[in-house]
C-alpha cells in the first residue's frame, strides 16, 4: 500500500498510519466537513506556513533527554493522566483551546534555562498547530514528534522507550501500549474519559451512566438519559444487534 497520499492542491502530503485491532474499533463511519480538525481558537495560526522541526521517533529520546530541552505534552488533561513521556510538562488543560492561554501565562518560567521546546501529541496533528503557535510567539527552536505517540509506540522497542503508561485513543480500544497493543483502560460512556481499575471500582461508577470524573458534571436528567441508552444497548445485544445511540463528542 502507499506510504503517503496527496492531499488537496496546495496542501502537503499526508502520512497514512495503519494499525490493527482484534475487533472493530469504531461502531460506524462518519464523514464531516470541518473548518479545523482540532480547534485551537487562534485564527491567525497557519501550519502550512510555519511549523516545528519534525523529529523521527528513533531520534526523539535523545532530544527529550537533553537538559536544554523543554518537553510539553499538548494533549488534554484526561489523556495525559493515562500516560506521557518521562519529564514532560503537563499543562492540565481540559481542551486544546486552553493551550495558548496556558503557554502565555507560564512562558517565562517554562523557558527559563531552556533553548529548545519539544512537543508531542497522539498522532501529530495537534502539534502542527501547537508548534506553529510557538513559532508565531517568536520561538524558533521548536520540535515535534513525527507521527506522534502512536508512531513512537509502534517503532521504538519497549526496552528503549521513555514512554510511561498507556496512550489514550479516540475509539473502542480506549488505550494502547507499546506495539499498539490493546491497553487496560475502559471508557466512561457518559463523558468519554478513560477509566482505570480504581475508577471502575468507585461507588460513583455506573456502567454507561457515570464515573468519578463526571458524576458532578451531569444533571440527574442527563444520567437518566444515559441509563435509558444503556438499557437500549442491552436489549440490542440480546437480539444480536448493535445499538449506536447518540453519545457526547470527545472534548477537543
């Protein structure tokens, strides 16, 4: 199969990533036209004009181990909680829209004593914007992991890896480990956050209805709706059917 495909006229080539799963990781296919794949809220940022320097997964360890390098995880807080690179800064941002304000607020302390900034995300798309943003903020020595965490976990042997934990993915696998093997987390069907064994054992967890992270974020009416969806899914399974109810979109 082709290693890359040509995007629309005027755009760069797109890398195609292939991975396998023991079961279908998506319930259905949806195609939507959006102005932005991941929304940053910075309309003047244009990754087609300036982005960071791409770093091959096999060269990533040397870069982030350099004491002159500031390493930033650009993903949302619930993703970082599942796993990240050793020594990476966690912005604790609920959405990608919060990233610019976080960086501007902490810029001086973050860059103190650092000459380079290395950034990473799940598949590399978010870093197209985050590195372009830093370039627009006047920072030239900006790097990002080519192909993102997924390409790193696919190519770098576990015994050489600086990755700690698992990587959240936006499908039914929930998380993956080295070699892109199925992870150990499950998904909260109410808020789409990953849940570990402790969260699943928590009194606030109810399958398909709530978890410790979202129980205070939802109204009783919303939880009642989730419970009904869960009931309909159970009935569909009994009939040997797949029920795909309306679910809340993952946070950006």
